[in-house]
C-alpha cells in the first residue's frame, strides 16, 4: 500500500501551530510511516503539489498571496484542515480589520520608523479584511487552539490518515 500525501501550509500566523506539529517529537516517525510530507514551510518544496490527501493550514487569509495559495491548496487537497485559531477564526491577524489596511501600513512603515519611512513595494498586497480559511474555501476539519497541542494535532492527523473524521469536541477549545 502506498503512503498518503500530507502537507502543511503557513498563511498569516506566527508559526506556533507548526512548532506544535514539530513538538510531536518521535511521533513524527510514526506519521512518516503512514504519509509522506510533500509540502511544508519545514521542507524546501516550492510549488504546492497535486493530489494531496491531507493539508493542515495555519494562519488567516490576509493578503492576495494567501488568497491565491489557499485556493490552489483547496483544489489540490482531499481533506483541508484549519489548524489553530488564526485559521479557524482569523484571531490575531484579524485585529487589523477595524483599522483598514492603509492605516495599518502607515502605522507600521511610516509612523514607527526612524530610517527611510515608506510602505515597501515588495510586501504582498493586503486584502481589505483578514478572513478565516473557511470564509474563502471549504474546510473539512477544524482544530482550534492557540496553538493546538502536539497531542491534538497528532490525534487528528492519525485519524484522518486512517480515513476517520476526528472527534475533537473533548480535546480542544478556542484559545487553548
């Protein structure tokens, strides 16, 4: 039997969910026996591949780059998982929503600098509002937490790789 294809994606978030993923420690070996990690910020793959079985998405959709990435990921993934409160609710990245992108960029790049103030051209174009992943594409499983624990992530991924939808109702809550 061939291994399943697992991916992780990092949108607008702090990487805490990926750190929890790595906190699975030796259990990563067990995962590697069931699935190949085909895309992740933890590996050097540049393009999101076709035919991914399970993708864990950390972070909110905040920029045009995030939007295009999550749309491609959804098209190429069988089971899409919102991993962590930023992906599930927008969380901290969405705190900019009441202020608007112009005010946020001016504050960050003009008001709070001493050398060469100005909004850089190379920054990905921000969307007018930060959105949780499910407001942009269909999501199959939600794993709340800031970040979710390694135990919760491991349980969910193992269940998904075994063809079962994980019951996270007693293991998770928002902000924990």
